C-alpha cells in the first residue's frame, strides 16, 4: 500500500503556533523602533510649533490692542526689524481718490472690492490705505460720492507688510491696466499714479479701522487675523500613532515569547 505525505500548510494551526524566526522578529522590532522614534519626533515638533504659534498669536493680540503710534514710529520699527504687521498707527493727509486701486474681496459672502487709496502725507511722502470694502455695484466711485472725502483727514488703522510674492500659484496675476488686483504687489499698485516722481511711497500699507465712510462705503475694518493653530491636534495624532505602534510591538513580543 502506498502512503501519501501531505506537506504542512503554512496557515495550519501547527504552523501558526511556531515562533517567528529570530532574525525576522528582531528586524520587525528594529523597524518598529525606528518608526516609533519618527512618530515621537513628529509629535515633539508639533508641540514646539504649538508654543511658537501661541506666542505669535499673543504678540499679534498685544500689538492690536496697543496705543497707536505715528508714521515715524512705524517707519522706525520697519527699519529695525521689518516686522510692522498689526501695529496700530495714526496718520493724517489727503486722499488721492483718482488713484484708487481695487482688490477682489468678499464681505459676509457678498462679492466686491477692497479700496486702496494713496494718502498724501506731505509733499514728499504717501502711503496706500485700505479704506475697506465696497460691493461690486459700487466699485465706481461716482456711485458713492459721499465716501470720497476731500481735504485733510486722519486715519487710524493697522500697519501691514508688503508681500514679496503671491501666496500660491493659484492666485491670479494683477491686471493694473484694468485696475484689478488679486495680491498686494506695491510695484503693480504704483503703476500709473498721478504723483510727482519726488513723492516716496511708504513700503507698507495701512488697513483703516472699523467704521464706514460717509454714505456707508467703503466699510473699514478689513483686517482679519486668521492664523490656524491645529498643532495640538497634530501632536495628539502623532503621539497616538506612536502609542498604538508601541502596543503592537509589545503584543508581538509577548506572542512570540509564549510560543
């Protein structure tokens, strides 16, 4: 009589009860340890980013609630550090309404434009002021004549830095020839100004404070501080994954020890 031997299936209970080869086991443990270190490093980095972001937000809040300084004070801060964002400032001068610049914007879901107007401070200096929002139907200043204030005015608002490039590749290019702007390029805004070449344009902007111009438009207070702070959630996620991995490695070692 002929006997037939059947090879043991790797998925059979006998095979599953065998311990894993020692070399493969320690390789898995080593890989798990490396991955655990990476996850803990990512979690630690997010904790550091959390502290940095909280400090940044606290500094911005402190700046925004500080007493307004003068244009000379902002200029001194700019020369010292270049960081003048959100510093309150008060300036006086005369708006050059014929040189309004329009930036695509929305307010409470309504499409429109933020109106940037040069404020002539004296015979040799000017600064662009973001006077605030107008709906698309009122972009033409002839439809909001009350808001085109003449003569000397005093503006209190927040200083804002000039960006050196677009926020991302999806932001359209400015179209100065159409007076349509999508990002605050000072060089684009300066094109076609009715100013003497001797007038110096300050290298920063001023966002006018809360309140509307006579007639209701433009509406000031366009500054929005929207800096996301999700680093705590990210840190919890990375440390949580590290903890799960540690439990899995421990379970594997206990299982192999029992076998």
